[in-house]
């Protein structure tokens, strides 16, 4: 009876199981129970160790701010731990429960083994993606035997739908992505999350063998592929085996020297290159399939061959205009370097090798892609691209000698290239008329080409030289930039004062028809007096308020005084008006005779207002052109325009404050570089130096600190929309290049039939 019962649970291997059957539901429930039990225990271990890890880092922190950063992370983890664990476990449980009811390919797009979807993202997201990619690749490779068996047995019970590393809910890829999603609950920054990822790798992914063995054992007991033999790829023989051996030895040294996070980066890049070479149409032998294999080149052979090629480059004219190395020629040489290197090694040893060790090939390809990026990087002027691209061989030698170059942000060679690119970003013929910057960059390139053999100290020396040059240039530029900003600020303050004075007077005049004498004094002499008061004391000052009070009284004094009360009030105002006028006219450089003449005209006018002079007997009325006002006192009150963008230049009618271009303008910060197409159709590079707090205008200067242009926000947004302005990247060249390289390796281009 028991035997019959047991035999009923045996799976017929000649048939795929019906995903909708009760038996499949039972098996998946069993797998889900096993996974939930072990994963719950392991994730708990992760968070049990987070406190200790963050506390240790806080104790070793270099300053109080860093220490508080780790303590804040500890508090955040304690607060949200339960939510993170629940989110992670429920995601995996749901994926396992739905495995048989849908095609996994519908929910998880296939990806190369060990490759996480990456794009050109911010540095923090790139670090996170690299950390996850490294974890996945390392653990998929280590547990490939047991994971292979789990995949095939799950495929059987899911009706033959293919289950593989990319869509198996308990495979490293899906587990890592589910954990990443769960960590979105944390507000801690990326440094804390990277610590948690390392603990997840240590306490969850590294323990997955136990989970896979338990699942396989349970499914074997249920009769699911009990005789399955995991496929193990044979170790390549001959040269390929030697390549693998050398690769492993050198990779180990590289990882050991690089430290934890840098080691992850190198391993990730190695995994991405390996996956790339595994694609159809991508060869890992450097195009050397028809040549003798022979022993793999040693490091000394590689460096010797590179030195020969470096000497050839050093003697090549760097000026593209001189018919030497153009950007197109350099681009071809960048991609062809591996072939040239193999030929040169063959010339030195007498027999050309068929390939190089994988770790060396990775380095060659990585440096090649870095310099391809430089030649394509629109943040660099073409002339500077050509100069920097000549450094490919010195940097390849440096990367072979010290593989930490790509892993450590503070590596001198990396900082030197970043520094050269940063200086080059703002270069233009106009801003470098004395060719100082061009010659400095060229000098550093020439020194590396002619002097660099194997002494990595040259990068420190050249970096110090570049930094000294940069400091001197910045001092001169900062001084010029300060003068430009002060001059612009002064003009804006004057323009603001003129507009403010004009607006105040026009608003007070309103619809009143003033006599030419009164209007002339207000529009010219008194308006200029108010401008000076605004510049000296500001619009909240007592002096400016007194000047505004005079405007009100002066306008009131022009009204007809037809009653005894009105005439009495006018007589009381006149002494104050005369005192204020004397002071105000003197303030705007009126000479004493001009003041007396103007006051004499006013006395006559007021006597007429008071009825003391018969209008018919009075002298003819003065107009503004005959007033005794110096020609230097120009009229200000012609109109009272608002001081805003719409009156300060052109603006596209479809540019609104919620348009993408306007928001991009608002996000700009001082120090940002842009490429601008000027009115004369010339193109230049300019740095945002100053944003006026008064008008909101954006002031741009070149690398020497001289003014290039200034724009109102809507003007600049219009230029962006029209493609006449382009914001240049603010992050370092190496960071941009690494993001682009990882993205390219993670998304290999489809191979065409012609290829």
C-alpha cells in the first residue's frame, strides 16, 4: 500500500507536467517553503550584522560628519528593517508562486549571465549596479552546477517553459534585484547601502548552495529528473588553458591589491568582457586565429612591444591641421591597437602569438574603449580630443603595470587624465590666444610619450605640474571674473535705480497734466537725484523716502490755488520745496548760478499760482528745453517699464516657466560650462560665473575670466531649445567613460549579417 502511494508521486520523465495541475502546485509550495525558511534566516543574519559593521565604520570615521553619517544609517536600518525584509521575502514568494502560471520570459527579459541592466546613470546608481553585477556574476559561476539542476527541474514542473539564471526566482540575479528593490525603503545614502550589499553577498548569496541542494533533494525525492547530470564546461586545453591560468593569477593579484569595492569593479568588468566575447561575431583572440599560438606574452613582452609603439607615436606630428593624426585616423588606431600589439610582439620574439591572456586582453580593450570615448566625447573640443587620444599607449602600459588605475578614483594617472580633460573642456582659440593652455596640455602629453617607461611616479610629477599651472591660471581668471561680475553688478544696480526712480515718479504723476517746468525738474534733475540716493542708501532708506515725499509735494504744488486755504497751504509748502530742491540739485552737480536761475523760474510760477502776478503780465511759460539744466542730466522719466526678462531680450513664445528648457536653466549652478553659439555664428565655451539676484540674468565668462555673454532665463532657455546652447558634463571624464563602457558592455550591439 505504501509502495503504491509512493509510486504515485513519481514524475513521468517522458511527459512535461501540466503547470495547472495540483501536483505542480504542491511542488512549488514545497520549494517556496524551503526558500522562505532559509532566506528569512539569512536576511535576518544580514541585518543582525549591519549595526556592527556601521558602528565599526563610525569609530574609524575621519571626522564627526562621517561618523554621524554612519550613525544615521544605523537608525534608518533599525527603523525600516522589518519593512525591507517583508518586501524582499514577499517578492520572492510571489515570484515562486506565479512561476507555473506564466511564462517567465514575459516578466524577466533575458540578459547575459552575470550582467545587470545598466545605463548612463549618476555615480551612486552606477556603484550600486556594479556591486550587484559583481555579486551575481561571482555567485552564478561558483554555484553553476547546483543552479543548473534547479533550473532544469523547475523547467520540467513548469510545463517545459525554460527556467534559467535570469528568471529563476531563487537565482542570484532575481534575489539581488528583489533585495535592491526592497532597499528602496531605506533613506540611507549609497555608502550605507553598499555595506548592506556586501553583507547580503556574504550571508545570503554565499549560502545559496544549501538552498539549491535542499530544493534538488526534495524534487529528486518527488521523482523530478533524479538521474540529471549537471553540465560542466570543460577546462580549455593548450593555449586557452594557459590563458585561463594566467588570467586567474593576474586577476587575483589585481583584486587583492585593489581592495573590496575596486576589486568588485575589476571583476565586474572582466565578467562583462567575458560575456561580450561569448556573443556570436565577437572574438576574444584579437583577430589572431590564423597565427601560431605559442606561449602567451608575458607582462615584460607586452610592455616592450608597447614601448616600441609608443616611440612611433611620440615621433608623429600631433597637429591635425598639419596632415598628421586627425581624429578619424586616431579613432582607427585606437580600435586597431590590439592587432598592432600582437604584430609587434611577433616581431620581437620571432613568432606572432595567437592571443594574449584574458586579463591583459580585458585591459587592452578597456583602455581602447576609454580612448574611443574620448574621441567621441562632445564635452571636449576636437583639438583637445586629438591631443589626449595620443595617450592611449602610455595609459595602456600604466594599466598593465598597475591595474588599480581603473579601480581607484584617486590614482595619479586617473586624476591626471581627469585634470587634463577638465582644463580642455573650457578651451577655445579665443580664450587661449597666447596658447598657454594648449602648450601645457601638449607638453604633458609629449612628456608621457617620450619619458614614460615603467616609472609610475611620472604621473604624480605631471599631476603636480598641471595643478600648479591650474592654480596660477585660476588666480588670474578669478581676478578678471571678479571685475566682470562687479562691473555687471554695478550696471544692473544703476539700471535698477533708473527704472525704480522713473516708475515711482510716473506712478505719482498718474493722469495729472503737469506744467513743463514742474515735469522737467522731476523727469531730469530730481529723477537723477533719486537714482543717486538709491545707489548710495537703498530703497528702504530715510533719504529715499524723503525724496519720494518731495515728489508728492512738488506735484501737489502745481495744482491751482483758488481758495484762501489752498493759497495758505501752498505758501507753507514753498520753503520746504526750495530747501529740498537746493540740496537735490547740488547732489546732481548743478552749479550755483543754474540753481538760482531755476529757483527764480519757480518763484515766478508760484507767484502766478498765488495770484500775486497777473498771468497776462507774467513772462512766457518756460518749456523743458529752456530749463537751466546741464546737458549731462538726461531725462529718465520717459516710461516706466518693468525690470523683467520680457523686456531684456528675445524669448521664444513657447518657453514657459514649466518647460523642460526653463527648468534646466533654473537648475544651472555657478561653475557650469556651456557651449554657446553666439550672434556672429561663432561657437565658444563659457562658464556660468554669476546669476544676478536683482535681475536673474546669467553671466558667462571664458576660461580667462572675460565676459562672453549674459542672458535672461528665457533667453537662455530659448537657446537651449534651439540647440544654440549645450550644457557640458560636470562630472569627471573617467566617471563618464566608465558609465558609458559598462553600458556598452551590458548592451552589446546586435551583430549584422555583414559582420
